[in-house]
C-alpha cells in the first residue's frame, strides 16, 4: 500500500469512485461516449485464476483469517439451509400446489440442487476465493455474464434475508401462542402483500449481521451449537410425525396433478439455497481441496434426505387441506394433541432461521467483498476490517436494504422472486463449468469452440422448449417431449464425441462431464419455467434496473480497473 495506512471507516468520494471516469463531469461524459467500445472490451475480456485468487484480494487491504475446517463447513451447510424454507414453505406449497406429493417436490428440488453442488464444488476447490459464482463466471464467461449474476446474487441476498426475517416473526408469534401475523402492524396505505409491517424482522436481521461482523470463528461456533440443537428438534419432528401418522392423509396423493409438484418444487427450491455460501468461505478455509467437497456434498446429501422425511411426516400427520400455510408443523402437532410439541417445533424453527440469517450474513458479505474488489460496485465495500478480519462494510450493504424489504414485503412475494433469481445463478454455473473443461483461451482450435457453442445452444434451447411445453399444460400430449428431450440428449452427446476436453480438474472434479452439468442446466431451466408469470415480471424489472446501473457506472468502473485507470489515494 502506498503512503500511510488509513483507518477502516472512511466515506470520501474517492473511496467510492476512485476510477478516472468519475473524477469530473467531463471525464464521466467522455466515458459515457465510449460506452459501446468499452462494453465490447468487457464482453470479450476474461479474468484468470491467478488474478481472482491473488491480485484482487489486495483490494481488501487486509486478509480474511483462515480459521475454518471441513467440520465447520458441514455445520455451515446445515445452518445456511435448514430454516424458513422447510418450516414455512412446506405448509404453504402442500396446501396450495402439491398436496401430499410435496415430498416429491423436495426430492426434485434436492436432485437439482445436488447437481448444482457438484458444479460449485469443482470451482470452489480450484478458485478458493470469497467471490464464489461471481469469480467463476468472470474467469469463464467474462465480466458481463458475471455482472448479471452478481446482480442476482445481490438480489438473492437481499430478498433471502428478508424472507427468513419475515418467517422468523411468524414462528415467534406461534411460540407466544399468537397467530402468525399478530406481531405485524397492518396499514391500509399499502397494497396487499406489502401492507403488514414487520419491525421484529428488522431487529433480528440487524442482530444477526452484527454477530457475523464480529468474528467468523465465533460465528462458526455459535452456528455449530444452534444447528446441533436444531438437529435434535428435526429428529423429533420426523419421529413424532411418523408416530402420529395417518396413511389416509396421503390420499389423494396428487390432488393438483404433476404440474403442482413441479410448481411447488420451483418454490421450495428456496429451502435448499444457501449452500453456495459455503463456496464463499473458501478464502477462510484451511485446506480448501479437502474441506470444501466434504462440507458441500456431505451437508447437502443429508439435508435432502431430512427434507423429504420432514415433508412426508407433515403430510401424514395432517390432511393437506387442513395444513396451516404460515406455521405448518406447529399447528400440525397441536392438531394431534401434542400442544407442547408446537412450542418445541416453533423454538427449533427459530433456531434454524437464526442460523440461516447468521450464515447468510457471512456468505453474502463475502460475495459483496469480491464484487467490490473488481470495482463493479464501489471498492469501499471490499475492505476487510483489520481487527475482526471480516468485511463489515459489505455486511452493511446487504443488511440495511434487506431489513427495509423485510419491513414491507410478504413471504409469498419474496419466495417466488428468490427462487427464479437463484435458479438463474445455478444455471450459469454448469454453463461456466462446460466452458472451463472444453475451452482454453489461445489453445482450443476455433472449430472446436464453434462445436462447443452449438452443442451448448442445443442443450439450452431444448431445455427451454421442454419447460415451455410443460407450461402450456397440454393434458395427455407427450409429442413435444419426444422432440425436445432427444435434442437435449443429442446436444450433450455432441460434446462427448465432437468436442475434445481441454482441461482436467487438478484436485477434485465433477464426475460424468458433460452429463451432470447439462442435466443441471435442464433441471434448473425446467424449474424456472414452473414458476408463475408474475415472478418473471419481477425478475425482468430487477434485471432492467441492474443493466441501467451497469451501463451508467459498473461498466466504466470495471473498464478503468482492468486498464488500471485508478486515481491513487492520497497518503
């Protein structure tokens, strides 16, 4: 660092916009006039492993502390995933979309999530940085694809934290023997879905972010204790649920048809998100090549089984038409005469959601840190506090907006938006993995690159057509699938036979490439297509806002960063 080391808390214009393009109105106007040429430059430019792992980390001024093992990561997996999704969305989707077949919805979502986990694991072992999927896409698909993903990462962080905060309030009310909405403040000024104000969610989100900012190691210990307690509650839910099971509650098993199963699967995918936070911990992991595969694959395998058993126990305890969509498990135990079980479940749910908020605060802050290192957002948010070894500024950037969203927005509005954002991200990662395995810059012949692009397009387009055909709801007609599915198979087979693999993983790799990445692409796109149209409208509006920011600020900042047109800070 040049000059004297500065304090952590600083808020000058140069700390937010140190790039040459923003030093005066004239320089900004000149930058805007070069938007097309700069966009072309960033579209074709690529980062590399060394730049992401070494050079960009210098932007944080201080190092994050390597203090985590595989044991910590496994419990982070539990803490980041088991929370609002299973305890709230299970009842909501069983009641409205899937009925007893909600167990199949969790199996479908778990299968899709596990495919994504495989792809994440290979990247996080080879590029162990805080940026997670953002860093992986910068390397393989370039800045623009990484930015669109980064925007969705931010959206996922904000909306996900808000959704869990709202669910926390519902279960806290149940614990106090009140209705889920009793602790919210209703206002007639706002429209339905946004008119139940939730100040408790704001307090819980702020408290979790504060704890996460204090110390990664202490947060890990707290998460381990809370997750262990939560595991005991989950075992109780499963065992007690099956003891009070009534097989007649499983009839009819598919009251809303197969379409309902997949619509519910797309929404309950929210219950699996959070595992990508483990990838962002790679920079603080002692032995990434060993610890990350165990942490990711181990925790997600167990969680998938747990979710299916919990969904099945709920469906057998209570008729799907009687399930409470806000506090399903608590009310179900009350209905079978276990009133005390209602409080135990509510307490366990609160512990689970608290750990989701804690681990989410850790993971999202690390995403933000690496995004800021590239100057795609102001580099002030890349700074790591010298004493705590945590990115406090990045944590504030996620916490404040998510607390405001939690104050106004209902869980049903948040869940559908979050699922589509997450599914989009998880579709991009297997795409990047295919590029990583089959294309190396300045090595792969142009003809092989063209074959790879054609095959990937066939896989993506056929997957989209399968999803669209499913969405048309043509009962009894399977003709479309006899066209779209074989095309997906031929696209994948084309990669196997006509595109030579250019790179092998150094330590740990996804098995059955290209089949697993291509299947991951297909399942994620299929689940996206199962969501309601309103979710796509919200996603489209958010994407337009992201693009507006990119072309006005992010593009020029990253261009200057790549060409080192940064004004040195004063000593």
